[in-house]
C-alpha cells in the first residue's frame, strides 16, 4: 500500500524514468545514486510489484511501471503547477521549463535566449532537448517546442519565433575550384550534394523560389547525414554542396570558409514557431518565458507576434 509519505519516492520514480538512470536522476535532484535506488526499491516493496527492469547497461519501466507513469505524470504536473502558481503570486518564477527544438535554432537562438532568461529568473531551470524530429510534447513532458509550423498539431498554440529565416546553399572554395559553380537549381544535378535524412526516414528535397516560381530538386550525392552540425563539418571539408539555414553558416561565409550559391533562389520565409498545448491555465514559468521572448525580440528575433492559432 502506498502512503502519502511515499510521494517523494513517486517523484524519484518519475525522474528516474525520465532520465533513464539512477545516476541521472540523482544528479538532477542533488541526491546520491544509492539513495535514489534505495527509495525505488522501497516503493516497489510497498506496491508489491517491480516498476523498473534493470540490467547492467539499461533501465526501463516494466508494464506495471508504465501504467503507473501514465497516471502519475499528470498528477505530478498538477502539483508542480500549483507550487509554481503559489510562488508566482509572491513574484517568484520558478520550476523546470522543458523545451524541444531543432539543433540549428537551439545553437543560434535559443541557448543565448535561455541564458538571459535564467539570469532574469534565477529560480527557473531550463532544459533544452535538441532533436530535429517532431515529438509529442504532451506525452514526452515538454512545456513547448520550436519547429517550422508545417506539421504542427491543430490543438497547439503557435507563435512566430526567431523572425524571418532564409536557407543558404553553400560549398567550400576548394570544392568549387574542382567542380565549378552551379548557376541554377538544375545545375545541381552535376554536383555532389550532401543529403539530409529526417528522423522520419524521408530525404529532404531542396526547395527554391524566384520571382514567384517554386522549384524542388531531388539532389544526389555520395554522402547523406541526419544532423546539421555534421553537414556543416562535411561541407567545410569540401565534401560537396549543402543546404543549411543561413544563421548556421553566416560566420563561415563572412570569413571566406564557405561560399553562398544560388542566393537569388533562396528568399526569406516566415521561419520557426514556438508552440505549446492549448490550456486554460498556463504554467507561470512558460508564461514568463513567452513574455521574456517578446521583450527580447529586438535582440534575439524571438517571439514577436500574437498566437497564430
């Protein structure tokens, strides 16, 4: 039988499953791994069921553990929201803000923005999980995400984030010296283009537009990667031509390590959206983050508009 005194152990259980290890949960909560392990063992003894399947290399919830988590996470979320609201009434913004974002926006926009937010709200904790694939922010326990607006669920509130964006087709000078410079998207057929595979398994088709005419090119090449950072390394090394976001390569272009190609075929577009579940009551830490983004829009190009939906 579980008692009210077992609530701390339930919190530890949720944290262990979220972090994937006793050590990770202990580090996040400022405890020793042995204390976390002992608490989970005591909880399992009280319930009379095994909650975690442990091996020397992995840890995962059992079927009973998964069923408990399904009920436990919403309840713990409500407790956290109640505590956050009570602190907010005293003028204190605290609690964990979890954000899922693409690698490029994390590096170029969100990390600098988060540092400023944490300085303004020292009781807040920001966790940024970089992943170029879409995730279910409700099921995975995120407060908000930042992605392009295509593919967002209809029950999400979406706000423009990061200002207008632009793609950049780039190559290293050494590559262009060997292979020449493409002048139109059609010329890419004769070049080594670095492919991009999304987590869904789909290969990205390069998108262009000029004078209102759209052009989509199925590029080919000997190298396919799934990460913008790896693509940047490859194009800097002369492996071929890459299609990346402009802020990600701007410094390398400015310093001559990369050359912009087909620039007149890459117009600006609306860019990223910060999205979050539509709820009657928003967590104070998320509300504070949205307000902070709006205040810092001139510096970071962050959230500047009313919700799109």
